[in-house]
């Protein structure tokens, strides 16, 4: 393969990279928006906590 053919191949690869990078950015922006929506919809943490014994069946205490 000639040096010119290699340079033309490199040019085609580099022309595609900005489009691929932009697609990755759009995908990441979508995922970030989905994360934000998920966090907004998450119910608040309970105001109490159940403490269980070592065997996980006995309730030792309820903290509030």
C-alpha cells in the first residue's frame, strides 16, 4: 500500500471521528438526563431504621 493510500485512509478515519465523538456526547447527555430524572423520582429516605440481630430474623431496635 502506498504512502498516499495510507494518508487517504487516515483522512477518512479522522473525518469520521468528530461525528463519532458528537454521538458519544449526545448519548452521555441522554444518560445524564435519565440519571437526573431517576434521582428526582427517588422516594425520600425513611425517617427510621430497623436494626436486626446477627441472625437477621430478630429485630433489635427501631431508630427514628
